[in-house]
């Protein structure tokens, strides 16, 4: 099994857990980590500090990408 498989599996299953804020102009706030950890538990994935850092990096990249896309509208 590839080393990042568990991270990818948890990341892909957590895509319904994004939080938005901002009222009239929505702003992507980030992943709901409580929900993500519940998903990890359901999938029997132990979230190590290293995996958590990978998830945060993916989250930061995604937030930046979506914010840039929304600025173009």
C-alpha cells in the first residue's frame, strides 16, 4: 500500500466537510476537523501528526485555489 494512501483516502472522504463563512460573500474557511476525525475513526485510520500536516497542506492549497477562482468572478 502506498505511503500516502491513508492520507488520500481520508482527504477524499472529507470533501463534504468544508466550512464556509461570510454572509453575502462566501469565504471558504476550511475543513471541519471534528467531522474529519470522525470519518477517520469510521475508516479505522489513525491520524498521526505527519498525516495531519499533510491534510493541512492539502487544505491550504485548496483554499488558495478556490479563493483565486472566486476572485475572478
